[in-house]
C-alpha cells in the first residue's frame, strides 16, 4: 500500500453537542498539523452525534494528541480519544468508545 493511502486519524468521542469542526481543530492543533477535523452529524436532525475525527499530517502528532487529549475536557465534557479504525470496503463506523470488561 502506498504511503499516500495512510491516514493518521483519531476518533474523538463524548463531545458536547455544541462542539463544532473548528473547535475540534483548535483543540487538537497544539499537537501538530491538522489536515481535517469533522464532527459527525445525524442525517435527519443535523445535530451532532457526539463524536468526530481529527486527521493529522503525521503519526507522531496523532499519537501525541491521543496521549494528551484522551480523558481531557473539551467544552465541558470529558472526551475519549483513540486511533480511528479503518472503514474498510463496506462503509463503516468510526472507532469504539472503549474496551470491554474483565471477562
């Protein structure tokens, strides 16, 4: 796979409904060059679904952002930040909000 196909994207969950793309970019830009920031909205209502994605120029910036922002507060909400999972061929579903229990 060509390196141009690699995306350094992190999933951001637990967002306040008021958080927009610009606020997301501003919060994460301290860790490196943000290529894209996107809040996912409900198709019918247009309201935020409470999660989004931030894409960085390089892997180090993404990893620094995950380490620095996971569990931090943004717009009054504690957010979850982790590496986004690839959507694959059939469309998909961002990242997960956390791990399983101790079963």
